[in-house]
C-alpha cells in the first residue's frame, strides 16, 4: 500500500506544484477557481484517454509516438506560459491595484484564464496518465488486492495535492508589491524548464542531437530520482545531467519571454499614465 | 601508395561501422529485466529495445540516462542511449522498482 502511495505521490507532485504556481499567478482575476477546476477535470479525462491509448500512441512514428506527444504538449504549455507572462507584464500592476475589486479587463482576463486552463490540463494529463497506467498495472498483476491499492493511491494523491496547496498558500503570503514579480519569475522558470524537458524527449526520440551531453553532473547534490529532484524538475526543469541542447532550449525560451515582456510593457506605456493613475508606483 | 589505400579503406570501413548504431535488447518478464546488466560502447549512440512480456505496463525510467518511457504490456519500446561517457547508469521499472532494476555499463 505504501509503495503505491509513494509512487502516486511522486507522479502527482509535479502536477500539483504547477497547479499551485498557476493558481497563485492568476490571483485577482475573477472566476479563476472555476477555470482551474475545469483544467484539472479536463486533465483527468485526458489522462484516462492517453492511458487507454498508450499502446496505439507508442506505436506511432516508428515507436517514438510517446516522445513526440510529450514534446508537443510540453511545447504547447511553454507557449501558453509565455503568453501568460507577457500578458501579466502589462496587467499585473493593474491586478495588484484592483486586487479586491472586480477586474476592469474581464474579457482579456477570461482569455488569459483559458490559456492557463490548458497549462493546468496538460500538467495533470502528463502525470495523470502515468498514474493511471501504474494503478492499472498493479490492478492486473494482482500483487495487491484492490482495497489497499485504492487506499494507497488516495493517500499519495492527497499528499501531492497537499504539497501543491502549501506552495499556493506560501506564495500568497508574499507581499502584494512583489507578488506578481515573484509569480512571473516562477512562471518564466516553469516555461523554460518545460522547454528543456521537451528537448529531452526530442533527443530521446533521436529527432535532435544532444550536443555536449552531459554538460555537467550535479547528481551527487540532487539526483533526479530523489523527491527534491522530481519537485525541482517539475518547477524549473532541473536536470542533474543536462545536455547542451536542453540548456539551449532553456535559455532560448528564457530570453524570448523576457524580450516579449519588455516589448509588451514598452508598447503599453504610451497609454499607461491614465490607466495606471490609481497606482502611484 | 599501399599505405594510403589501406588508410582510406580503414577510415571508410570505420565510417561505415560508425554509421550503424549498435542495437541491444532487454526483456522484462515477471517484473525483472534480463539481461539486467547491459554493456554498451562508450561515446556512441546506442539503440535499446525493451520488450515487455508482462501484461502490465511499465515505465522504463532512468535519471542517470535521462529517459522516461512507458512500455505497454506485451509490447516493445525503443530508447536511444548516449553517447555515454564510460561509467554505470542505473535504470528501474518505475512501477515495480523492487524487482525491476538494472544497469547500463558504458565502456
């Protein structure tokens, strides 16, 4: 039972951390709870579908279907997170100023939330489909009867969700003045980390050269098999032995998103004196 | 002249040899890998086929090799390794870690 709990916890952890960050980053946007819940729901449905089609999926593209699928959905998530951060670089201050009022820009708020719904759904789908496959495997190999298995799964799930919730609550304690800068930074690292993981899947599928591999080795400090390594991998794409290609993806996304944020802020400035009036900083 | 021809021939056959990636295989049965010690040449890209003869799916997982690959029950999965530096690289079947584990040795 505890073996089941630990494995489910490990799988749920990454998704829970991502949902925690996204929930915090959308603070002050009306209706976000409903959108995030829908994202989780869509992710669970998606993970059942992916698990059911696992054989078909892995036989695609000369046996590399799974890798290409993972790389594609990670790519989509990177694009969505990049869009979020660029949007936030213009609207973050506004949200901070109006945190307790209904946001002025509800329409773009809804668009923004639909983008993050996709990110939440993808995070849940990736880790969820592995959890479903694992539980299915346990169920058919009959090592454990189904009651302790379900109990273990539930404990693991609850533990993972609790960690995500703690991260969310912890982030909310950051003073409002720095809050959106802090969540922007987390989302930026999340996007860059996902890009690096997408590169890893493309290398694994032999679609990209690895370039220098590994570039360095920090597995003696934090190994990717450890819980901390898993958590860091989910949040910032931590890899104890990254390849040159992964780091290229990481920094390319980092620089591109920062440039996009700077561009959006500059473009918004001519109009901003009137808009930013309630916010003297 | 002979020496040059020999050198050319040697480098050509070396190139032909290098173009063909070594292919290796391991079989997963009753949640155990056989062989569980897989020797590969260092500095080369290697194709490893994992045949899962169990009914249950398994995730071939290695932090050392940076590979995560789900292999459904009764099917085969292909992963590409390396080029690796000489050394030992542990891998596990994440869903049955207690029995399903092994090591890739690059020499």
